[in-house]
């Protein structure tokens, strides 16, 4: 078993958190959007980080074990989910490691609640890019249409072959050791829950500009920060992640050659070594000390 499942009651439903590791510097893992979940994103990271940390891996609302969820899970609600997890486990602060959607929420949380973030890792983070006008309006229309953002994807991805195709084209940029297992998990989730963009993704796009554009406020982040980016990512272009890293005081940027958007699953050993080394080197002697861990 990869870890213990802890359920945190919320007004809209339960948040499921996978917990592993002896008490130590706490780290909260935040996965991506759509049919992602804590196990899909962090299957290889959890046991590695748990050797030195108390690891908490959150299923976002409507993902994994955080279902059913009765309500909208936009940007502000996801920020609230992070607070709910930290409060439930009695943590004054923790390290945040976020991928894609989770990377955007981690960055935003460090801006809004700097006192609660000890250090930060953003892997291919959303929220640091914009799109040309016509492309933006097309994305906005898609986000407004349930037919386009939910019904059609749910029908298309009932085919395992379609899931494998999009994984190869959109998530990875080369061989993946456990590719078939990933596709099996992704496809099984689609068959049960359907497919499509998340509330956060749909909510982040306004009619004329991005509603979630963190770039103007990235300079407010004060904790040690690492950006990790695949150099062949087609979802978050490396130049955008590099530029975002340049806006965070003292941030470090690492490019994973040959990797796509899901570098932590395509190159888990390389990414996990980077993240573990950064969390270890960034230690400040106060990893949330004086807090209590509870479930």
C-alpha cells in the first residue's frame, strides 16, 4: 500500500489525502487537472519523499477519492482546500510541490499565505502563460460549453486507444517505463467518472484575458522556490516557466531534457532526486516544528 488514506470532511464532500512517512518536515503534493489524481501524479514520488518527510498527497475535489463533491471547485476553492489540509493535520506551514494546475495553486498559495509555505516546487505550472487573441477566445468558448469540455471528451476517451494517444502526444515526449499502467489507470477513471477539463481550468479563462495569471505577483513569493520543466512540454512551454522563475526572487530553474508535461512520471528518478535534494538543501531548521500531526 502506497500510504494511508485520510478523509477530511468539507461542506461539499470529503477531501482524500494519502499520508506516508514518519513525522518530519511536512510536504504537500498537489496534482494536475482533469483525470489526474494523487496516485497518478505522485505514485513514484511518495515513497521517495517519505524517506525524509511526512508526505501528504491531496486528491483535488472531483478527483480520486475526493468524490462525490457537491459544488464548484474553482481557484479560490482550491486555495481553501490547501488550508483545510494544513489545518486538519495541525501544520503551521509545509513545503508545497505542485504539478500543472497544482503548480499554479502552489504558487498562488505562497503569494496569498506566505507564512504557511516553507518552500515551493512548481512543476510545469499553469497560471504563468497567456494565449493569442483568437486562441484565447476559442479556449474561453470551450470552457463555457459543457458539450465541448465534458460531453465530447467523455465519449472520445471511453476508447483506451484515445487515452493512449493523448498521453503520448500531450503528456509525454518519449518512452515511459510504466506507460501501460498509466493508461490503464487513466482509462479506468474515464469509464467511471467521464473526462474533461476541471472547474479550475474552466474558471481560469476569462473572455478577454486569463483570470488566473500569477505573473504580476510572483515577485511576492519569499520562500525558496524551484521550477522544474520538461524541455518538450507542449502544454506549458519551457520559455514561459523559465520566465516565471525569473520573476520569483532567488528561484532556481531546472530543465529536464527529453521530457514532456508529465516529467515526474516520464522521468521519475531524475525529478524525484531534484525535488528531494531541493527540499533537503532548502531546510531552515523549522519545518513546521511545534505542530502536531493527526488524522
